[in-house]
C-alpha cells in the first residue's frame, strides 16, 4: 500500500481521537489492523546519512541560485555536515534540545563562532519550513548571544605607507591600491575582469552580496599601479588579478590572501593585515577626511547605516575638529 493511503488512514484515526469520548480500545484495534499491512523497519545509519546529505545539498543549491558566494556555501556545508555527524539521526528529527547540546559542546569557542553556528542552523531549518519539509524551526527558541561591539581599526597612514613599500612586485602593489581605493570585499575584487574597469570614468562595477551591482572608484595612484601591473601581462586571461605561473588563471580568494600575508610579513607592521582590514582602512580614513556617512555607505555597499558606522572608527582628532567647527557657544 502507498504512503499516501497510510497518511489518509492515520488522518481518519486522528479524527476519531478528536472526539472526546472516543473508544481507546477501538482505536488500538483500528491502528493495529492498519499497520499490519505495512512492514516497519528502522532506517540504517547509512541511509540516514544519505538523506541528510541530500537535504544539505538541496539547501546549498538554493543558496547558489540566490548568488551566495562560493566561500559562504563552503562554510555552510562544513557546519551542516558537522552538525549532522554529531546529531547521528535524520536532520528532520532534530529538536531544540539537540541543537542546544550541539552548541554546548562548542562553548569553548568564541562568541562570534557560536553566533555563526546558530545563524547557519537557523537559516537551514527556516528553509526546510519554507519548503514544507518541517512544520516548525527548532532554532526558534535558541537565543542568539550578544556580540561585543568592537571598534575595527584600519591602518594608519604611516602603516599604509609601510604596506605599500613592502610590495614585492607590481601585482602586489596593484592589489593593495585597488583594495584601498575601492573598499572592495575580497570576493568582489576576485571576480573583477579587466573589461570591468572604466578607465574613462576612473571606476569599476563590482558585484557584491546578493549579486547587487555598485560602482566603485579608482584613485590616480590605483590606476597607475593597476596599469603598470597589466602592462606586465601577455596572457589572454580575462581576470583583473591573475596567477603569475602558467597556466594563467584567475587568482583565487586563497591566492589573494596569501599575497596579502606575504606583504604583511615584509612590512613589519604589528597590526593584522588582510583584505577586510584594507576595507576598514578605506572606510576609516575616508570618514576622518570628512566623507559623509551616507556617501561611504553607498561606496561600501551597505544596506544599513549602522553597519557602515561599525566599520569606520571616528578618531578623537576628527571629533575635536567637529566640536570646534559646529558647537555653538
């Protein structure tokens, strides 16, 4: 007999129970007779793991359709597979208690990491509810811990000059100048092609989160070092930043990060250096020079102004200047 028929019969049983004065013995006989037509077996662990992997794959495919980055989907896959291994039962059977136990097993990690785990699981189960695979998201009762508000420091002008001086070749210098001039995220810069550069208008179109387009701008210094780097290339690779060794291809996120680490080591600066620090540097130095928050928000591609404010620390010097300029005696 089909699963649909079984569901219909169970619905009939539920209607019987809905009657307050239902006959328990009669219901027991009814269900016993119904289930005698079925062979009921517990799923083997391997089958459970296969089902879990199928749901994870379908979810990640939906993220790719929504233009989530490869880096994000990779991290989601890792987290969901890790949770599924510890759960050791179908993902559809996970309870709020299961999720709390999983998080408790990782309580030694940073608060930000725990928040990431909650966000990944909550988004996954929200998708299952949306797809009508589940009736309720088991993460709804999980309270997200508050993250401490950190002031993210970019480079000072002196540190930026040390980083520039530490670049070993034109490609490294082009990377630093483009990151600093545009405030691009790592994946945004990686995806840039040579044809995306509008030399006439000193700008480029980048594709940010959710594949949203925005225009960013290249300073004269960024244009100079970018042209200098491109003049060294004789390949036909369309990528703006490519590998140095053959076969010439687009430099990966990991490849760009590796180049930035090499620059950091050569620069001797104590402060961390990675692509997002260059984004912070762009934001912080722009604000300190007098850029309006709304303008910076648009350049960074933020939907909310408070996100922009967290990226850019306002220096004591700027606050003092603003006080003297605008305070009415």
